[in-house]
C-alpha cells in the first residue's frame, strides 16, 4: 500500500517552489536602497538609515484587501492588475497622514497553486510597488484545497510608511472656509464590488464580455480598471504646500470617509457637479437602480482622494496638480460650520 504525501491532499510543495522562482524577478524590481536581504529568507528587512535626520520619526502601517474584485479577475481569467489594487488600497491610506510608504508584504491564498497565475498576481503587486516607490520585501502563498475552489484565490496586503511626527497630517488644523480638492479616480477602484456585481450581472443581466453603449470597453474591462495610486502626487504636494487634511475615498464613499478627518464642529460640502465622472459612474447613475445616497456611500463616484487646503492657496495647488503631476484635480467643495458631516450639493 502506497503512503500518503502532501500532494495527495491537494498541496503541491514543488509547484509552490516553482512559483517563487517565477516571481523573483518581479519582486527584485521593487527593491529600493533600504531593502536588507533577499527573497527566500524567513522575514523581510528594511533599513531606516536614510531617515536618521528626522526629528521624531514614526512608523505608520496599513493593511487591506481588494474585496470581491478578485471575482472579476477570476471570471475574466486576467490576474495581472488586482495586485496593483492591493498595493493601492494600503499605500493610499498611508499617505493620508503624510507617510512615505517604505515596504509592502502580500498574502495570497488559493485552492490550487499554479505557478504562472501566482507570478502574474505578484507582478501586479510589484507594479503597484514600483508606482509608489515601495519595496516588496516578503509575502506568503498558501495553497488551501477545500477552503477555496481550484481557480479561486484571495489577496491581502500590509504596508509600512514613515513620517516625521511634526509633519503628521491629522485634520486638526482644518477650519471654516478651507477648500476641498478632489483627485480623479480611474473607476470603481476596489470598493462597492458586491453592489456593482449585483447591478451589472443580476439586475441588468449583463456579462463580462458585453460592451456598454458609448464605451469601447467590455463590462469586465471597466470593472477591472486598476485603482489609481496617488503616492507620488501627494508626497510632492506635502513637500510644496501645507495640506491640512487628506482622505482616501474608499469603502463608505464621500459620506463616511471625509468626516473621518473633520474636527467635530465642521462639515464638508461637496458640489457634485464640480468634476468629471469616469464613464462607469455615469452609466451606473443612468440606470436609476441605486439611490443617490447609496451611490455616494458605496462608491468613490469619480474622486479617489480629497485634499483640504487653505482657500488662499487652493488655486495654486489645483494648478500644480494639473500641470506638474499625472493626476487630474478639481475644486469640489469647502468646509463650513457643522457637525462632522459630509453634505452633498447638486
């Protein structure tokens, strides 16, 4: 009688080792001067020597996933972009407090480990790291048959950044009359996908291969558009201007994310007709199947990041973003007296 081995239970250690070899080039392409060690060690190292001149350096950390957007990548059998989303969800949070992202770690869980697919996922993660000057210094790939189907996987990420405490951005300096600048999103980013899937696939009966009127992209392509990474733009702004508050418009939309940075006696007014929405949001609104308040609570609705600045520099900041960065910015609102709420105005 033959004896059992790990592969008989659905876990292929050899394929796991092959996956590591396939991803090494992608991982090393993210290495910055601070990286200590190399892929394959039991932990990743990062030197803080370059930041020794900071008066009071503090580390900030963020962890996140991409939610049910991975179901779209699995439906399309396209796995090279959700890794960008994974990095974006973490590093875009770090910069909200003025932190420079230093390094990133990933966790990939799957029902059946296939080297090429894992390598594509890691290349997406590496691309996100390259876009944010953040080193990918470690990760874990777990093969878990029985918990996930053969073609299923999930992603989680963790990132650490650094900031001088005196430059920490926490919204405490925001006051009445300040202006709100919005940075354009690329689409849904990585939030609201359970609602989006219900709308597109159940309510409207569409498939991932259908094309919407006035769009040259399929439903799947529109839904899989990678999350915009705002790191380079925001770090440039912090160096040049006094930014009073930054909010990443993720799950909770305008309604829940903007109040997170407001003092308790202030409200934020957002003028909904002050900016251009990506096509997918125009389409979602046109279906008239989701209440307006739900739209702005579930989706970013075209603005992926907001900045609060003094009114006297708002125009200068706006021009700098639109002329000197890869982002598009709009003046979308202002701060008024209130009760720590976000108010939407047509």
